[in-house]
C-alpha cells in the first residue's frame, strides 16, 4: 500500500489548486481523477478577473478570451450593450483550462475513488485500482461528491439545473461580448459566452423552476446543437467542511456563488485555503483541519451570505427593475466594479445602505423584509 501525506479526489479547479499549492511546499500528494487527461466538463467558463489573485503564480498565464463588452437582454423586448476599456471578465474552455491547472501534478487518471476508512493516524483510500494510506483526504470531486456523501459533510440541498450547448462561432459572434438573458426563467438567467472557436450558450434556474423554462436556451440561440443538462450545487448557508483528517473544497462542499452560480473562482479560492490549512496541520503534527473552517468563515461565507441575499432581492423582481438593470450607467458601474477583481457583495450592500437616495433606501428595506420571510 502506498503512503501519501495528502490524497486529493478530483482534478477539477478545486483539486488541481490544492495539488499545485501542496506541490509548491514539497508535500507528498496524489490526485485521483476518474476522467481522462482532457476530460469534458459542461460549463460556460466565465471567470472573474479576480481569479488572478488566488491562482498559484505559475498558473496565471492561462488561455482565455477577455470580455470587455456586456449585452443584457430582457425577453427580446429590451436590450442594452456597454463596452469598457479593459476586461471585466475572462472566458475559458474548461477542458483546456482544467488540463493547464493540472499540468505538472502527480495525477492518476482513469481511476475512480470508491470509499475510505478512518484509522488512528490517517485515512485508507480505496479506488477501483488500488488502496492508499494518507494523513489527509481532500474531497474535490464536484457536484456528485462521493467523499461528501460518505463523510456526511456538505449535504446537497439547493440546486440550479442548467442546460448548455456549444456551437462553432459564426460571423455575427463578437468574441469579446458576453450576453446575458433575463426574464425567460424564474430565479435564473441565460448566457452566451463566446470562446476562441465556439460559443457556450445556456440557461439555468433553481431546480423547482427549471422545468417551466426548459428549452429557454433555444429562444436566444437557435443553433441545432445537442443541449446537455447538469446540476450545480449552490451554497445555502455556513457549513463545516472538515471532519478530522477529511476536508472538502469546491463544489463538493457546495462552494458555488449563490448569486451567479459561478463555481470556478470559489473552487480555486477554497482549494488554496484548504492547502494552507493542510500545510500547517502537517507542520504542527495536527490530526484535524479546524483552521480551514475559520478561513472559510473569514474569506468566503460572509460574501456568500450577501450574495444569497442579493439573489433573493434580484431574481423575483427582474420584471419590475429591468429598466434600472439595463440602464447604461448601472451596467457600466457593474462592469467597472468587476474589472477591479472579484465583486464584493458586502461592499455593494454597504454602498446601498449608505445611499442618501430615499427611494433606494425604502426599496432596500422592503425587499429585505420580503426576502427574509
Ligand atoms: C452548465 C454549467 C455552466 C456553468 N458555468 C459556469 C461559469 O460560467 N462560471 C463558473 O465559475 N462556474 C460555472 N459552472 C459551475 C462550475 O462548472 C463548477 O462549480 C466547477 O467546475 C467546480 O469545480 P470543482 O473543481 O469543485 O469540481 P469539478 O470541476 O466538477 O471537478 C470535479 C472532478 O472530480 C472528478 N471526480 C468526481 N467523482 C470522482 C471519483 N469518484 N473519483 C475520482 N474522480 C472523481 C470529476 O471527474 C471532476 O474532474 C457551471 C456549471 C454548469 C453545469
């Protein structure tokens, strides 16, 4: 049986980030990935520019499209387009992006995690090919996380269902232009993210509303490509993501932004935080990862709380506030804000609270009352 300091299940953005940070510290780790080296992942690939601050330095030079133009459409009746002078978001093709993040790591591909057993001084990990002994086990195995199921951590409760298709670029597609579609589905939105050679078009909504809006993507992208449907496990409140020597990162721990349903940035950030906690635990000879929970509280959960609140304020009221959302000044401000890094929901609410505009204050408190019911 081979011994490791850390075994990581899953080689998506969360698992690859944990691996890269551990590798930098010379820690003896293994990544187990059930897919192939170039595994397919259904994803629009929209990434906040703030990802540069959390990726390992050696992984910041990734292939990307830089978006400087945003179009927002409301049911094909209203449309607004704004361009700024710098990127407000990046677009990545997931197969290449994930492969790049894993490059240089010790990965066993085509190997599937099956179960683990706890021991006094470690964890025994069983895959369909081998058995390993490790001091710490990382579950970075995404939405269907088996590590989460077997450990009882991060039960999956709040889902988005999303449909998506990929179509070769046409002449009319502008590569630097993200398009967002509002008003077609309740508690959700649609998108077109162009990449270098194709566009990812999709639409998603909270699980209970998805069926009413299934097929929405075909209303704004009429290409006859196959649509794939996938769940996204949203963050629904603070949760402890460690138990002894086991820790969860990324979507395995429901770490998906509850406003945008974006999971790539939270996967990378949580992967970095978990690697930091493991490194300290190994140095101090600890048998738990409590510090990771504190880091999550400090660096992620507070922002997610505001994001959840914003989602309750925003999605049900889109038809009422569509003209505000689509106004050039609001769109421009949001893009400028995003272009400075990861949008801070907390700072946004602090601004709203401090506004002198009495109608915004009244609207804010009314929505707050309604949203908390
Ligand atoms: C349609 C759609 C569009 C999306 N668009 C965006 C977007 O534009 N921007 C954004 O930020 N997020 C988006 N997301 C969400 C994002 O894709 C995920 O949240 C993100 O991939 C989570 O990263 P992760 O590393 O936690 O998990 P994953 O990327 O899912 O990686 C988990 C890995 O674990 C492996 N694995 C699973 N089980 C096992 C096992 N038993 N043994 C070994 N390996 C295993 C899988 O093969 C996979 O490689 C979208 C999701 C969907 C479905």
